[in-house]
C-alpha cells in the first residue's frame, strides 16, 4: 500500500503574488550558519514554499552580494529567545531572529503571509513567544493504537517499534510552523513496550527521532512509567525516598541522556486512574516529582508532572466527595515544594475536557510552582473529529480567565506563560488530534485545531477568528467569500456542539468509555465522580458553600460570584448549582425550556452548517469537501440523537412539557 | 500447569449403604453386548460408582450364573426408546431397557439412588424421556473464549483447535448421566475458524469427538455459518434457491457426513443480530432451513433453526415496533412449510432470557412445525454465576404454561415434547453454563442448573425441589439438615434475584453489553428494542390492544387475560402494561412502593442467604464452601448496587418518597 498523507497548511500550492516574489529571489543570512540543522531546514522550507506558491526558486546570496532582497540576521539583543522581527525597508525584507528557532519561525511567518496573499512590503512585526514551552502530547501506544485517537493509527509507532519516515519529518515541519517546541510521543498511560522506551531496546530509534525533531527546534519528551524500576528489573519498589530506587534512576537517567542527548525530559502521570505513583509508598506527589527532577537536572531535563489525580472509585451515593476538588486538594498544600525543573501540568478544567466547565482553580492557585496548562485538541468529549468543534474559542476563554491571584497579570495566560510569578519552565501543552489518516485529523476541519493550538500557544493575543482565517487561507481557499463562510462555521461550532449536548456546564451525559454520543445516565451511577444529580425537580451539582464547597478554591471575587446563583455565569450554572427546572434564566426562559430550546436549536444549527458547506462544493479541494460533507452527515445524526435523548430524558423526568409543543419522546 | 477439574455430582465418594451393596456385586447383561460402546461405558460407570460409593467392585456374571443380584435386560416391547424400568423382585434388581441409551440412563439412575443413600429394594419405576431431543448448546468460540461464559474458557477449543482429552469424556459422562442426548459444541455466532469446522482442517478431530460422545449416547451437532459458501471458497452467494449454492452444499454435506458419520446435524442462527441468512437474498426462513434440511436428510441429519430473528437496529423513538412480536411475526406465516427434519428452536420468552418475561407465543402458536424450546442455563441476565439463581423453577413455569393451542395436551411441555401435534423431532435445548474452571460452573451452586436442566428435559414432571435435593445429595451432602438448607437457598434464589433487579417483568435495566449489574437506562435509548418507557408518571410497555398488540399473538383466554390490567398476572404487569407509579397492586401497595419494598427485601434476603451459608461451614466440602462464600459476598454488593440504583432512579423520576422513609439516594 502506498503511503499517502496531505501537507495540510503547508501544501504550498500556487498563490496570487502580492508583490512578494520580488523579495524572496535572493536571501542573505547574517550571523547564522546555513549548515546548522535548524537554519538549513528553514532555508529548505523557504525554497520549497516560495517555489511552490510563487514559482520562484530563492537563491542564497553570497557574502559579496550587494542589496539582497531578503536578509535573515541575528539579533539576540532586541529580540527575545525564539523570537523574530520582520520588517521591510527600502525594498529589502528583513528577518531578525534571536536564535535558530527564531529563524525557523520567522521563515514560516513569511511563508504564511505569502500563502495568505498578503504583501510582505507592509509588514512590521515583532513576534516573541508568549509561552516558553509549547507542547503537543500524543497519546500514542506502541501497538499503533491511539488512546482517544480519531484519525487512524499512530504515525510514531507500529507493532511495538518506532517509525521514522518522511511523515515524521512532515509532522515536525507542521508543528514547528506553528511554533511548537516540545513533543511527547507516547501515551501518558505508559504500559508494556512503552515502559522500555528508556532502554537499549529503543535508544537508537529514540535518538534518531530526537535528531529529526531537533532539526525543527523541537525537544523530544517521553512519557515515563513511574513503576519502571519494578518493570525493568530494578529494585522491587518505586518509593521515591528509597535509596535503591534513587540509585537505579540515577544510573538509568545517565544512560538515557547519554544515548539520547537531545531529550527534553519526561511527562509523568502518577497516582491517576490506576497508574502507579508515590502515593503507593505513602509519599507526596512532590517527593515523586522532585526525585526524578533532581536526577535529570544535570542533563537539563524537565519533569512534567500531571495533576489529574482524583478518586476514580467514588461511590455515586457519596454527595460529599467532589472530583472537581481533587486536583487542588491534592496539589495545593505542597506549593513551593516542587523543584525548579518540575512543571505541574494542569488540565484547563477540574473535571476532564468537557465542552464547558469551570477553569481549574489550581491555575494561579499555585503561586510558587511551575505550571503548564493542558488542553485537549483531540476531540474526546467534543465530537471526536466527526462533529465540527473549533476549540480555539474555548482555549482562549481559559487563557483569558482572571484568577485574581495577583492585582495584575493574573489571567491564566499570565500564569502559565510565567509572567505572573516569573517562572521560566512554564507554558501550554495540548493532547494532539493527529493520526495516520491521509488528512491527519480525520475531519479535515479538525486540522484548524491542530494548527490553531500552536499559533495560540505562541501568540496568545491572536483571536480565534484570526487563527481560523489564517488556517482557511493556507489550507482551503483564499477566496474571501469562502474564507468568511468557513471561518463562520468554525467560530460557531463550539456553541452549536454545546447546545445539542450537555447543558450549562454540567458535562458528561456521554456513552461510557467511548465518550461519543449521548447516555444521560451513562456516568450517573458510576465510580468516576461525574454526576448530574438530576431528579424530578431539577439538576446540577451543588458546589457552593452549601454543597461540596468547591467554590472556595477560587480567589475572591470569583468564589463569591460562583457561590451565588444570581451572579454565577449562566453557562456554568449547573456546574456550580443544583437548580430547579422551573428556575428562570436571564433569557426569561425556565431551565427546562432552555434545555429543550437549545437542543432543538443545536440541531437546526447543524442543518444550517450543512447548507453552508454544500454551497462550497467546487470552491474547496474535492477530497476535503467530500470528507467534511460525510462528517457533517454523521454530526447531524449525532446531534439528533443528543437532542432526542436529552429532551426525552428531562421531559420524562420533569413531566414539564415543551412550551412550543415540539416532538419529544 | 496440572489440569484439574472436579467430578461434580459424579464424585462417587463414600456413602451409607442403604442395603444396596447386596445387589450390585454381580451383574448380568441379557440381550446387550457389553462390548458395545454405550453398554461398555455404562458397565464401567457402574463399577466406578459402586466401588467409590460402597467399596464393592461389581463383577460381570457369566451366562451360567444363577440368581445374579442384578440383571440388565433388553425390553424394547414395553419400554419406549431410551427408556428403562427398574424394579426389585425376590432380592434381584432388574433394569430393563429399550436400548443402549436406556441401559446407560438406567445405570446412572441406580448410581443416583445409591448416592442419595436410598434403598434400591424399594424402587419400582418406569422412566421414559419426555422429550425426544435433550440438548446442550455451547457458545464456545474456537479461540477458547465463551460468549456469555462465566466459568473460565472453553474445554472444547483452544487457540483455534479442538481439545480432546479426559475432561471431554468426563463432560460426556456428566451430561449423559442426566439424559442429554445431543450437544452443540460451538457458538451459534459462527465466525472465523468455526466456519471451517466443516472442512478437512478439522474433520479428524470432529469425528474423534463425535465418537467420544457416541459412547455416551450423545449426538454431536455443530453450529453452521449460513454464509459458509462465500467464506469457504464456494459460490459468491448463500441464496438458498441458487442452484450453485445448493450444489455446493450437497457436495459439502456429502463430505461432512462421510468424514463424521455420527454427526447429528446443525444449529443455525440466520438473519439474527448481524448474522447472514436467507433474508439477505429475499428468501424466507423456510427456504433457508429446508434447503439445508433436504440436503442432510439422506444422512439422517437434522437442521435446528433458531427463531431469534428481530430488528436489532430499532429506533428507540419508535413505539410501534415491538421486539417481543418479532419471533411470532417472522415465523408464524410459514407454519407448515418447514420440512420434517427442520426444528425451530424458540427461546422461552419473546425477548431474551430475562429473569421474568412472558412465554413466547410462538410455542404452540406453530401447529405444523417441529419445535424445540431453548432456555439459558448460562446466567447471562440472571447473575452470571456470581449471584445464585436456581433456574429450574423458571424453566418449569415455562413448561407448565397452558398455551390453549388445543383443548388438552396444550402446555409448552406438551408442545415441545411432541405430544401435542405428534412430532418426533422435538425437545428442549439449553445454553450451557460450563467452562474450564475447576468446578465447571464458576459458582459451585450453579452446577445445580447444569444438572437440573438435563433431569428436567428427561422427566418434565420432576419438581424443582426434587431435582435440587438430588443434586445436593450427590454433590454436597446427604445430611438432611444440610440438604434442606441448601435446597431452600436454591428454591428461593430466583425470586430473590428478581426482587433486587428489574421489577414485574419489565426486564433489562442491565449494564449494556456485559449484562451484569444495573444500568436502568442502559438500553433505554438503544437500538435493541428493549425499553422500559419510564417517565415521571409510570413505566412499562403497553403491549395490549391499545399498544403494540402483542397480546393477540396468544390464544384465548391468554390474550384477553394479558390484555386486561385487572387479570394480567402481576409478576408480568410491566411486560404488558404501562402503569402509573400510583397503581394499586393486589398487595395493597402502590407500584412505586412495591419497587422500593422488593428492592430492600431482595438485599435482605441475600443477607439471610449468607447467614445460612455461613452456618454450613464444615458441613460441605471446603473448596465449594469457600468459593460460594466469596460469590455470595459479590452477590450482596451487586444486590445493593441494584437496590440503590433502581430505587434512586425511580425516586428521582417519580418524586414519590418511600413510605418507610428508608435511605434512597
């Protein structure tokens, strides 16, 4: 079988030349070695992109060349790490970069402008990454499957082996083009062969992969099995304070970094959902993280420690225990105890990547600890790349959230960028949505999330609309009418998805395990701590002072705002309050009528989206058109199933009829 | 690993000699060849059993022996096929049998009496099987797994191969000892390797197995893949009227019966739950069954055709379609069209082996068609051999059900025995509950079902209590106090299970796919046609004239009885009617209060059962005691989970409080 995959937003097809061809005919590098891997790749990319889009092959200007049209120069003085400045003076395009990564990102910026058919002559811009670390986490298993993957199998692994082929390079180009500088290739649930990635069995391949990544300014990270000593023939313990365990890790890490010198470090999911961790030995999370961090420190290694620790054997009868509290409760007390090369990776919400949930109070709640935000680009709960759900608006909401942890610079974006507390090891990570499908992301439109996360991580101030427009122009069409139509589809998609699924921040109601499609009671009597508590009078989880007290994990005035049903934002009403069906919303509708209306609207909006898409036939590439059309048809089925199950469930439970008299079963 | 398995009710441990030793010291055979396989096995069994239980090794009396104490004689005149007569005259025990199977069954009867410590001297009994065919169906897959198996893996198959070892012989002895004369070894869902059981790849082993079975009077049957022509390289069709298909089957069956002459025939699941069948080609079920039947007829083969045909992609919004109707609707019109060596195998209820459901109206509804009743000894929906559920009372209810298909001889027992319409190809089949667990059935007490089904199939008039008592005495203890205690546990267990699970015949409410444990809405919005239709006012499926009209599939007066809520038996109330929670039952309780009460009672009864069991420590074999104790502990957990989920579900939905004020969540 011939291997095939698309080039996504780097397809470099023929573009209108907005006067840009003039600049890129000869390029001069000053202060950079064009043979250094990253610079060489940047130069190769510039040639590839320009020749594809403008039909011109850029030439390297020699030292003696006077008046080169484009100069790529070192400026580590006025440009910050990984940053670059683009300007145009006297007919010369100047790209000044702080370092090699800056060159690469700057070149991709130039190519993006060409792809968007924008004149380089008018550009004056300084771009410096907002976040030091901008990472993709892949949940790929070594058997080739992907946990929560909706785009085929892994392109990193197959049958227990690493794959290193041209697609890996294309992957590196793509993520580098949006500024990603760290990638975890294996699932955080580290089992079986993946435990052995830190052994001789895989060192050669891991090192080779890390070199491919390094050529694009990307650090390779691995997910680590906390119980590795036990499984790899070391001590019969993983106690972080046990001297034999420490000695074993020291030897192991010396070996790992000797064999894979480019390695960035490790991601660890410990004491979570059945994974081993320091709690097993009566130790703290800090004990576990610090032990590893101290050992990898001499090699410049980082330990990224996930905060997804909660009781996953909860009794549904237990109304006191609140999974939403768990992250904060488990990590806040040790604030300040984590060493400098430990980063706590915190999911955006306290539950698990729902279409709407509160922002985790741990973000900014921690004041003396490195923090990294984790979001999920893979659409586990948000339509699984069948349903359209452009997630950048959701990510922006999280980043813009004011934590009130300080009088200023207190948004989540400030906290995770390091601006709030001055951390250097900080940033954003996303669970990636790619696989070996020809189009990488199952639904071609889901590539907007793959693209957009990187762009947002690099430049948090970009709007969801700007990012969408860039992506559409680079991937599908520069025709403004088409761009506008698709951008509108993307921008409205998250709210549409929210309308036909679980209402007002309550979350879940999904088919157990698979997490696609409705099952209102699917997790209601389960051990996972994910309940809606619906009865014949109302629904929602009381997380106020009268309930689980979760609201007090926020700083004021957030805590009081959430605590009071009058000031609680309505889109999170059921996340914080148990509310009668007859409760009147600000819209003048009762809660139950809002549930009915929003579910009917959601389906109507999907139908409207389909009409828009059908109108684009012939205006976007054929393959993408067909794939997306088929996905929309499935989305409509899914939306109807959600609408009818949710409405029927609440009608049957409340006995309150729809005011509009529509069909409810 | 050493292979181990128990001998169940054939363990032949030391017994009190109730004067029986005197009879079995010398045995004379008259009219039977002791070298014929079945007679030889009967003789071997008699020696084994008597020596084990009484410490005497029976000797074969020669032709000249005068006054032998036991005579086994041929009597095909006054004893019917497979039957036997036991009598005692002048100190001589006489076993007269119609044929070799009669000898075998008679010997097992004698051994049973010895095991129960009953005096042979007082016995005068004529036993003739009530049902011509008495079959076990195994849902074993060739990879060793068992569909709906709760007792380990298959002992017939492992890694795509047949196993023929000592355990197979023990299995044959056990099922022969209770009168089973036909066994289907492979899953009715025939896939992968199992399709190839009718090819050279497996002929030698299948023939060998059929010979082992034949030695115990058992016909081997195979489940057949209706699409075998397509999968085994035959014509690209399975159209039963296609001449190429017919020719292919003729050649195939000639080959099969040449290589496996003892084969009894085939069991076919066609057009059911995704399995291929004649509907695919626009043909009737009769077209499909008759085509195969005509081809196997010259070899004495039988085609057993399952009636489990229904729409398994139903829309839950569709209140008109009723899965309960499907069997009747699909098969009744062709009544009379099925050839004489076709048997329709009909599940006891119209849904699927629930703890309580109506009797299938197809049983007796068909008047000109061979019928076989199918029950499920494997506890798929009845506790999965974790929870105790003695099923013989349920089977007896079904057999005793008056269909009113004729003025007399109209019970299901009459119909499937052939008494009603004079069929010879008729009988009872059960999905078996065995696996390669040491104790065969996971829970040692579940062996009472494995034992009891065979006994009931042979002698339908036996009471559930008699069967339980036999089994306990042979398996666990002859001490009357112990026997009474365990018999009581068994006899009450089905009602207890019913109390804490789904109420009043509504069924389901189980965890999807696994079918253990509660999920009240688990199948409510699914495609399987299994709904409870609960809303805030009531629950139940209206199958009356005002509803799906299913009641009219019964003869009068059953149809009218079920149609009227006043005369409908209350244990089936919700199977036939949609009933308000406030409906008053004959007990003087409302429906909702009945739900609460029965669920609390169910748990209390499990607790009481556990107390009884704990009192038997030291009085039953240690291993069985421990296994059963552990199972009871799990049953209690399960019962509590059912109680709390069902009660909470209906409380939350109805808003009606428990009159007793007990804890509901």
